[in-house]
C-alpha cells in the first residue's frame, strides 16, 4: 500500500469536478432550457473513473479480525523496515514525477 496512491488522487479530482456539476444543477439551467434539446454529447471516462469502475479489491474479514485480535492482545508487530522502504519508494516516485 502506498501513501497517496493514484486512487486517492483520482477521488480528489472527481470531488472537485462534481462540485461544478452540482452548481449547474442548483442554478436550474439544463441543456433543454438553453436550447440544446435534441443534441447529443460524447462522454469519455477519465483514467481515474476507469480505475474506480474496475474495483477488483476484496475484503478479507478474517484477516482484519486476526489483526484486530493481535492488536488487542499486544502481540501485533510492526515491520518498520517495510514501512520505511515504502515511504522512501513513494518519495522517490513523487520526486521523479516533479522532475519529468
């Protein structure tokens, strides 16, 4: 799991776009009221929308219960090395994105 992964970024972008759509609905203006009745439009889904539509993630309730139980028992061990490696990898990825 990455910090700040693409799906989170996609959701942020979608929420800002939906605010604009909501504001048009609130004004009461529609395509028909502006004389666009009968016209068709082409709709293209963004990459972020396609990622959200795939939704191949599964939920493992048994795994969650095991982890919760180990936390409650005080036996859960955090792998600090794995967390550090993922943080460094994520930082490198972000820095490369800014340079390119």
